C-alpha cells in the first residue's frame, strides 16, 4: 500500500494536512508542473545534502477543503506521473498540523537564495548574510508560496532580467504569482510593472511582497485577471517587456493578445515551457508575426524571447 494514512476530515479538529512524499530527484520539475496545474501552491521540495538522488515533497492542504477522496486522487496523480517515467514512489505520509504550525514548517526549508549575478531571494524574517550585501535583495513571505525563485523556469526569467536589466522600461507580468518577477524587474531599474494573475490569493501575495520591498502602488500595479487587465490599465505608450512564466497551453491561449499590449521594439519573455514544447511554441508564434530572439534551457525547462518581426 502506497499510503500510510488518509485523514478523515470529519473526525479531525485540526486545520492543516501535510503530505510528505519521498521521490526520485529527477521528478522534481514534473511534480512542480503537476501541482501548479492542479492549483496547489503551498508546497516545497527538500533535498538532503547527503542524498543526491532522493528528495521529499511537502504539500500543505487546508483541512476543510480536502475530502478523503480528494486526498486519494492527489496521491494517485503523483503515482501516475512517476509511472510515466518508469519510476515508483515509496509510501507517503499524512500529518495533521495545528493552524499555526504549517507556516513554521515553511521556514525550516527556506534559506537565502542567490540567483544570477546580482539578485538575492531572501525569506522576509532573515537578515542579509554579509557575503550577499552587494546583491539586490528581494524579500518574500513564504506563507504565500506562488513562486519562490527555486524552480528552473523562474530562475531562467530572473537570470534573463539580470543579464539584460530592464532599466526605465514598463513591464507586464502575466501570471505574477508571488510577484517575484515584478519585484526583480523593479529592483533592476524598471519604471513600473502591471502585474496580473487569475488567482486572488496570488494577488494578495504580490501585494504583501511588494510592501515587504517598499514598492508603492504606482510602481507595482496589481490586478486580478489576465492580459485583458493589462490592456485596460497600461499606459498609452504600451508595454516594453512582457514576462509570462506560465504553462505552454495557457501561453497559447493568451498569445494572440500580446501584440495589443506590446510597444514598438518591445519584447516578450516566455518561460514555464518544457524543452520539448519549444518547437510547438515557435510554430504558434511565427505565423502571428513574432520572431524568436533567444532560447535558453535549464534542466527540462526552457525560456524563449520574442519580438515582433517588423522587417
């Protein structure tokens, strides 16, 4: 049996469930994709420095929102995904937590995280380590786990911004999550951002993290919705750079709208793509008048930079 215990919500007075699942490290990217696709945002991966090939996945679930059947379905989804790679999972664990305990669990697995040449992702409660004092600091609240900078697709975006700082540019961050890419752009000199997400919890997370980094509302503008909210609220001169770190099917669903918001000589950075989806995305955007300027890869993930072909 692959499950030690399924928690019966009817018989428990506690507020959170934590699923603990050991798994082969090669599944990390796929598990990240699955959980994001399922709308599960409170999760983390923990790697034992002495164990290179195995990690532990932690998922925090609100007790009153997950029935026994839904818990079983989640586990089956993890098992099924592992099977597609001819891998098996050991038995998982379900642990009941008090309401105040789950956020403390987050804090144990978070450390200062340098990205690129100049960025440091810093948990909000920690001081800046002396060796990172020269870096640009982005403080994040781990209670809002919609993008911590650890996933390869997010790191690709941060590194792309770091390599070519968007000084003086107006940014659209579509699917902003925690706001990490908007914050990075502003730290690197962007004029302002228009950050949107279809998840109201992500909007709250972005606002919290904006305040943690002392950005005013006129610098980091946050709206519930998608590309249509950018179009409705952006300045007349349009957007200089679009950041879109979401899954390929969603990118395709909104991609025809990029031309409406992008300014002259503007660019689009797409991430959240699996390497095998590069050709598919190229075939989608080229007939729409876009050209591919650059492609970068990290592990199984890819980033693509586009601009309108005005030739």
